[in-house]
C-alpha cells in the first residue's frame, strides 16, 4: 500500500483565498442564467453546497480539515475516509 502525504496544517485557509471546490469530488461552481418572469436572462453562479469539516483520519491517527460538498460527505460515508482521500489524490483534487 502506497503512502500519500497530505497537508495537515489546521491554518491552511487563514491567509489564502481558497476556491469553492470540493476536495473529494472536485465539484466547483457552474455558470448559468437567472430567468425572470418576462424571460429576461442574466448571468448567475450556481455554487457548490460546501462544508468545512474536521475529520479524524484513523489510518494516520490525525485530524484533517477539509472542504467537502454534500455529495463528498456521502462518498466518505460510503467508502470510508482513507479510500476517498486516496481516490481524490489520484485524480488531483487534493494537493499532496
């Protein structure tokens, strides 16, 4: 089993403007139209349903801070935190 290094610093988000991207699924904001009753269209943003969560990683025996979407939380519940982090790292959603 290969070992993957992750940032464990709890103050990662303090001084850095971070994007609204899920670190498990890679979901990010979409652009679309707001359509009024008169069918006039104006641009708008559909943001991701993101949460900041502190999760305990049993295999590494440490706490990690992660920005995860509702779908990402369901994936973590389904396959486990370790498997979800490894898959996200292999797809490039997590920075090693």
